[in-house]
C-alpha cells in the first residue's frame, strides 16, 4: 500500500493488513482496546474489567497472567450471550470486542474482528 493509497483508504482492512504485525503488537492492542472502549456503555462488568486489566498490562502495572485471567472471564461471559441460538445483539457484539488476549500475539484478523464487533455493537 502506497502513502497515497493509505490517505485515500476508507476501509481499515487493507490498512491493517499492510502493517507488519510483529512490529505493531502494542499499537494493535491499543487500537483493539480503543475499539472496545467505544462501546463501553454496552459492556458487562467482566468485559470492562478485562479492558482495564489489559490497559494496566500494557502500561506495565499488571502481569500478563492477571490480564489474561480477566480476559478469560470476559470471554466466558461474552460467549454466554451467544448461547441457545440467539442472534447476537449489541451487548453480545460489545462483549466480543474485547477479544484480544494479552497472553498471545495479536493478529491482523483479531484487530479487524474487534473493530468489526465494536462497529456492529454501535450499529445495533
């Protein structure tokens, strides 16, 4: 992607895929957390705690294990919203927007998924 393409692009997909994921782990995590913060009012308590835990981890104030435990609890709660064949609603999308584990490297697919879930929550 050229600089001209980047400035003209309105779709984050090609932009995110153009970045070398190994060099932008922190930036990808911060972007994913910012997307989740856009739907803060829809998030259950466990998801809010996971976001705050990941922010503390990125700032050096929490261990990866502590942040991961909060993430696992939030993910478990988000999955409950999809049970029983119900169609996802705004709260389910918002809960899924937390989906970046501090214990594993972030992929471009995860970043796009998180931003998509946050956008879907807003749209609901």
